[in-house]
C-alpha cells in the first residue's frame, strides 16, 4: 500500500488519565498529523495544571490547535467548538496532513461528528431563575425536571449535570418544544468525510490508580500556584474557565476556606466522578473502536486503524 493523502479525521477519545495526548502525538508523528483538541477547558490560556493540557514538550513535537486559543473570560461552547474544529480539520486536510481530534469532552466530539442543534439563544433572566432552583434544591432537581418533561433528553444528562439540564430546560421553555424533538428535526451540520474513532479504555481500578498518581506529583503544588496567579491577574471566579474541575475548589483552598486535606479529597472524588461520567458517555456512542490504553502495541494499533482514512495509489489493495 502506498498512501497518498488522508481523506478524513482520526479521533482519539476516552476518560481522563487514559493517555490521549501522548498517543495523539505519537500517531501524528507516524502519519504526518496535526492535533485538534476536543477538550472544553484546554482551550483557555493560563489554565494548565488542572486541565491536563498537553505539555509544552508535546506541543513542540507536532502542531496543536484549540489549545491556549481563548481568553478565560470568553464563553466556549460545543457549537462554537464544532464549527471551529471542522474548519481547522478541513484546512489540515487541504495541507495533505491528517487531522487528529483528541480529547475527552464527549459532547464536543458528538457535536463535531453528528451536528448540534442550534437552539434559542441563552436567556439570562430564565437562567438566573434556574440557577436559583439549583442553589435551593440542588442539581438533581433540575435533572428530575428534564426527566419529567423530556425523558428522551434526560438519558443524556448525568445525575449532577446542572449545566446541561439548565440548557435543555432553557430550550424547552423558550421554544415550547421538547429538545429531543428539535434535535431530531434540526440536528445541524455534520462531519461528512470519513472518520475513525478510537476509544481508550482501562479497568476502573487502573484508571483510578492513574488519577491518584496525579495527586502524588507536582500537581499538588502546581494547581494552587496557578490559581493564585490567575486571581492576581484579575481573572474572576465567575469566568467560564473557572468551571473546570478543581479550580473553584482550589480558589477556596488558597483563600483559606478549605483545608489542604479537604481540597485533595474533593478534587480526587470529583475527578473520579468525572471519569465515570466520561466512560458512561462514550459507552453510549456508536462507531467507536475500543482499545486498552495500556496495551504495548497501542500506537501500531491506532496507526493500523487509521489506514482507512488514506487514499491509495491506483491499482493498490486496500
């Protein structure tokens, strides 16, 4: 086989701590690729330690896109990501290189491939009312509301996912139509070129061990130092980037509202819960090729799977 140029996109997805960034770089070096980050928070400048952003050394090896691309005060959504990521992937293909979508934000990955309904614009007054419900009665109340009003949409909402529940309720109240119906009827643009999607998996105990290892590393010092610097630079706690796991808790640590033990316990628990939600999300997605993240031939396996994305010389076998 003599590959000429790629015709589609390779996606490498999975839970936190499965090694997506390192794998994406190794595959990009083998296949002549460029990486487009599919992470909701790696896009923000200055938010590094707590977002598991690809290191500077990794980014030196191959081009990365949508990393450090937005100010932390700037909103960033699945719809904005899908539009920008598709544009970048088309440009990468036009250069004769392979776009590699790498990240663990499942909703962003789905928006890229399957389209995203562009519903009513956000209504600040309605959102404040729903946030007040959350503050008084908890995120679970909002999730149960979605379960009653639109059971089909509720299947896609985690038990504590207040942000998604609020958006679904916002769409429902403003449009008067169940979001699940709108999603079916007006799904938005989809990725029409070929794709290969690889899902990295690990047994739960191995994954949790990797997560715990982060808390025995320089991370314990790096994140509080980073948050002190962000606050000193005037980044408000209300900024969208501060919604990343651990950042507001770390702000509570540096202000003295949390002890170091409480902070570490909370971050470890929240990161584990996030990994579980990621696993559950990707289990519901179709068209993914699963691979153990610790298999010794992982790079070779993904390179082999990606062969379907290349156009071949005339007369060559596929």
